[in-house]
C-alpha cells in the first residue's frame, strides 16, 4: 500500500509542478489531496505538516479560507440514487425534506456526511479563532455564544445527538455504523474544544470537559472493539487515535494523576474504574497499530505514556521512587519532578503536550 501511495504522490507532485503558474479550483483540490497523502505517509508529525506548508509557501498559494469567506449553501440531504435518477423520484425526495434540508428518515447519505462536516468545520473554525486569536478579543460571552450556536446547529440533526453505543451495535449496516460513529465523534470533538476553552480561559468547572473526554475515549475504544465490522477502514485507525483518542486521553490521564496525588482537592465526578478500563483498552488499540501506519511512532509514544500514568496510579507510594530511579537515569531536577508527577496543574503536561516531540516525551527515553 505504501508503494502505491508513494507512486500516486509522485504523480500529484508532477501535476502540481506543471500547474505552478496557475491557480484554480482543481489545483487547490490537488494540493489538498497531496496534503492528505503526506499525512498517510508521515502521520500527524511535524514533518508532514512542515512539508505541506513549505510546498504551499514555495508555490505562493494561500491557505484554506476561514469560515468568514464561506457563502456556499449546503447541499440538500438527498440520496445519490435520487440525484442520478432525477425526475419524479428526485422531486419526491425534495418534498420529504424538512425545512432545514435534512431527510426525515434518519438515512445517512453522502450528502448527510457532507452537510455535517461543513457545519462542524464552521463552528470549529470559530473556536480556533478564539484559541489562537488576540487575547484582547477574548470574552467568556463569546464562548457561551459558540456553545449556543453549536446546540442550535445540531438540534436539527437528531441522528447525531441521539447516537449511543447501544444504537450503533444494533445498526445492521456496517458502513452506516461507521459513518454514524464518525459523525458523533466530530460532534464530540467540537464540544471538547468548546469546553476546553471554558476551562482554560474562563475558569469554569472541568466536569463537562471530563464528561465529553470520557465519551470520546469510550467511542474511540468502541471502534477498535468493533473492528471486525470496519475491516475496510483499518488504514484510518492511526488517524482516529491521533484526532480523537489522544486529546481525550491526555485530559483523563491528567485528572487521574491529580485525583491520586491530591484526593482531598477533587471537585469533579469521574468514574475511575471506567476510565482505567478504557485507558487499558486504548493501550491495546495503540499497540495494535501497524508499523506501516503514518502515525505509528506517535502511537508507540502514546502507549508508553499511558502505561507510565497507570503505573503511577497503581504502584504503592513507597515503591514509586525506587522504581523510577532504577528505570530512568535522572540528570536534572526538572526531570525528577516530571517523572514523579509532582505539582501537576490541569493542563500543564498531558492535556496540552505535543506528543510528537520533546522535551517531556524525550525525557522518558521512549524507544
């Protein structure tokens, strides 16, 4: 598979070289596909991102537009079959849509996926504006407005807000189950980012953030446990781990460590047994990733970090120092503090770490 991807990528770069003096919709789409192939080959590492960015800069092509320049209406939630057949069938399906353009039958068409992806992307783009924008423009009111917008947007899409593991298991169509799971994960990721803004910048309670992180981790592990129903998508698993599993895992690991180190200061509810079981399953998911996956190295690092966290939680306090001293050569005071997980704040380490590079990851000597 990797040789085929390399051959396709070489052909795309040849086409881009021919088109380097022109810019149109097809060229922009080709650049996007080239970026996706870069991530398939090298994962979500800095190499993949920097390589794609360098290509854009050298070609003088702009990055993707923000939501502020988006004016294209959403496609109607129609089946491909109706669009191809046209005529009375198409008119009938259009009449059966609700006032917002969604089908009322709960079907998941390609157009359904497209609509939800656009809506999610617009909200996430606004969230990222707040994350990386000017600090002087930050207000908690802006975050609350984003929350209300997200709730209003998804109130018209019941097939997303009502998705549960039970309903997914009862779904007889494996392809539909896969689509519904990703729709739910994207919805949860959007809420995860909003809640993280509320906690980090607004000082609100971590409870909602932990609840969302728990469900994301649970759904991510669910996909692995149901892997026999998604054999045609195994090549996506390392992406799933990086995009959904890693951020939620970082938040939950941080909270587990905090509750272990500072049990008298716990001000949130979190079912420790459930979280530990899912983290253990997550290790299995991560270790199951094949070496040819673009994010294989990041997955291995993530596995080692989760194991270290669980060791910290379950190792008797008297044994922690001696085991750490024997495993890792301590060369500096900051390393000692890091390995003993002392004085952890909510988002100083696991919840905001760049898992792909140091200094913390390199300190553990993960090989």
